[in-house]
C-alpha cells in the first residue's frame, strides 16, 4: 500500500536506531531477578566439587560386590556437609546419603533397597557396576565454564545457576527509562469522572506493564492536552528525566487534532518513518529526539497494546543489549474458522485458543476486531497473524500466532 512500510521493515528500522545498549551496573544477586546480563557469567567453582552420591545407600568398591550375596563391613557414614574423610579399603563400606561426598577408594553406590544390614555387616542383594549412582566432580559445570550469555534475562533458573557458580553479584544493564505520554483532550485519568465527551485513559497503564515486563522502567508523564505548549512541556520533562525512549499515545497522525508529530518536529525530531502496513496500528511513528528514541503509538487501545508488543518491547530489549531483541515470537497453530482474503496490511487478529497436549493449538479469531474494543482483547489468548494479501483460508489450515499469556523475555 502506498506510503506504508512493512511490519518487518518498521521493526528493523527501530532496532537499528538503538545506537548502543544502556550502561551496566553491579547488582547483588538477591536484587537481580528479571534484570538483563551485561556480561557473560563464568563459573567460579566446579559443581559438584567432589564425586557425590546420587542415591541413599552404601559407598562400595565395585570389585567387592561383583555378585549377589557379597558381605561388607560398615566403617562409617557420609552425609551432606559431613563427609567421611578416610579411604575405603577392601571389603569395607560406608553408609552414604544423597549429595554426600563419595569416600576415596569407593567407585559405586549400593542403593539401600538392594542392601541388607545386620549391625556392621552389610550384604549386597545385587551386584554393582563401577560408577553406578555416582555424580562425578564437575558433572554440572567446571570452573571457568561460560554458563550464561550477555543479554539474557535473569529468571529463577538462571539466578540459581549464577548462585551455584559462586557469584554474589552480577553486572546487569540498568533499566532503560521509558517515558510514556498519553495525549488528547478527550482523556481523563482512571478514577476521575469523565465529561460526557471524554473517556478514561487506559493505554498508559498497559504500556507501563509492557515496559516493566520487558525489563524497563516506566516514567508516566501523564496526559497532555491537544496543544503545542502542553506537548512541548511533556517532551522537556522526558528529556530532563534522561529517558532513553519516549512513547507517545495518540496524536501521531496528521489530522487537525493530531499534533504530536508536529510538536516533536518543532523540538527537533529526526523522523524515521510513520505509517506501517499493519492492522491494528497503521499510524505508527518512529524517530529520534537528540539522544532519545521516540515511538508514537496509535491512540486506539488495542492498537497501542499490539504495537507495544510488536515494537516497544523489542526496542527495550535492544536497549538492554539482548541479541534476540527482534526474534520472531510467533508459533505454529491451526486456523479455527474460515477467513476471507486479506488486503495489503498485515493483520494481527485477536483470537481464542483451543489447546490439547497432542496437537497444535487451534486459533479462532473473534468476529469483531475493532481496535477500540478492549473487552475482546481482554478475553483473547493470542494474536493470529495474517500476512498482507494472504489468500482466503479454511478452518484447519496452518497459521501462526503470538500468545498473549507468555513471558515477554
């Protein structure tokens, strides 16, 4: 369509405009949840640091238990944190518990279910091969191993790994500061009573939640009226806060009451593009205002949230140095109902999912797709993606979706 750029090109231009990631800062491990690594994490120790038992039982020499009925003499106990320090000799065994160090001289574990104990006499009901139920030293990782890469988000599993590797703190990217500005005379803040011709602003809250989930810090600039003075004051506040990214909501088009683009131009905006071949979200704007990235989102609530997912979240991830910032987050699914041929815009349709463990999810788009309808988005589980000029499709055809209930990073 004339004057509209494809979604992929719009995303590529936004990511290319991120000149470099934000700075790094050290953070104690206990405060590092959901932060993004600025440097690789290397193991400072070996895990486990010694051969360890994988089961409760008896540490033995496999040469002593080559056949059922072998008898051994119990000489001690090895428990986690209280290892047996002596060496195991011929015909001897040590009671051992899961995670405990395997005594020197032992090379296998006779599990307690296969042992019969009579005082200090232990009889093996089954033979045991060398290495059985022993976790070798370094089975998990060895000192010097690179365990996590820069750009990764620190979730529970990665925090546990960093802790086990001996790190009390980590180098992470500071949270990118994302200033969010709602615009329009028709808006009032939640909790305020709107006049008969006004509505309650919802987009700022939604975008702030996306910013937080992506690893950024949302700065709410409030609601700016439809006049240049109010807009320019908000832009100055964004600059004063040293925002890395300014997200405007509404007013990015060129109608009589759409002043955001013109006001930004008066401030020195370097316009990258505006208008994308996308539904919902055609009037999308991108540029730079000095050192600050600018993304102007449509005012319709669904459009702003969809564009936030498609463009704002990747921009934040790029500011955090995530090498996968622009990765395709879609997955295969099956179409749940017939659809007509698409026009020249990529369509992101709100859809319900029917899932089962043994098949692809079935995506059924809502019959009403108006970009103002938050109730439809609220009950939808995915965005069903239709390419520009896609031919008519039938129920059961393959399709691709972006789940709305998945972690963003």
